[in-house]
C-alpha cells in the first residue's frame, strides 16, 4: 500500500534530560520555558521545547546551534543535588513523518492513540515505535518520533519498507 | 493485549510495559518463622486462578512502577493503581 507521507531524518537537536522538581529546575535555570502542568505535554518558548515526559522528568529540545548557549545557561556540572541536568543531544535520532497519511504510518509502529482528540498539538510522550522506546510528539502536518541514535538506520529501513 | 492504567500517562498498551512479577508477601524475620515458612517465602510465588496483585514497569513510557490486580483467567485489570485515571 502506498502512503501519502514525507519521511525525513532530522539533523541532531540540542537535547537535555532534566530530572527533579519543576520548582527547583525553574529556580536553577531561567532560560527554561514555563513548566507544563498536564502530563505528557510540552511548552515552547523562543525555539526551546520543554517536554513533560515523566514524574519529575523533562526533555529540553532546541536547535543544535544553541547547544553551547544552553550548556552555559543550564550549568549542568554545577547543578544542586535536588536536580540533574544531562546533555543527551547525541543519543536520539529524530524522524519527521508528515503528510495526509502520517498518522497511518505512525500507527504501524506505535500503539499510542494519535487522534487529535487524544494526542493534541502540544502532546508529547515516550512510547514504543517498532518495538523501541521512542519519544513521540506532534509537528506541523505530522509527527516527530525520536529513537535511540544507534537504531536510527534500522528505523529508517523499517519506515522505508512500511511505506514502499 | 491489555491496556494498563498508568498513574502518569493514563491507559496505555501492554507493549509499553515490562512485567515485574507478582507482589510477594512481606519478608518475614527468618529467626521467628519455621524453616518451612521461610523456604515457602523464598521459593513460592503467588499463582492463583483469579485476581493476583502484580508489579509492572512502564519502561517504554514514563518509567513509573505501578501495582495492579489482574485476573489470570480473563486478563481483566480488576483494580488499577489508586491514582490512575
């Protein structure tokens, strides 16, 4: 079956794994967007996405060009013991699946309910993608899906076969 | 396939979880129980025909551990985590 989708493997993002209470993280780094209250949602500010992915667990995503500036602002090595900030930019590979059939292609590998009513424009969640742990979020006209970097080629192959 | 209620994420597909085994009784003091009771604690796991209390790890989701009651005959989640949706 042919799907009307566009699949792109995105360049590396600046990614940070943040752990700890939101109040402590917000007090430590004022460059962070407002912390989302509902679980599995994200907030955006000045090109920085802050994804609420678990209890006291956040993923910060920005353009790779801003990585050094974010490191300088977040000061991971000096973070107090209540919080943890770890640069994970090179651990995830993002795929962007866009087009009218994007949700159909996503549903091949992901068990999440990706209908608009259940997975809104600010939704983000860890889930499964072709058996791998994956970070799934919406983007303009489709979905962004990130898997561990070492599985990137394999997932690219799965996607090309699924949509061939 | 089961849908398991996660306190953080809501109802999610079983594929996102790892089975953590049945909940065992509290560890007894080996000095105050008989040898038979101690061996039973070490070697016997709950395996009823009916509801069993189990631990599950949302390993491909938010990372939480949760406890549910699952009916081994029907796979119905008889009772989810107290704070799950």
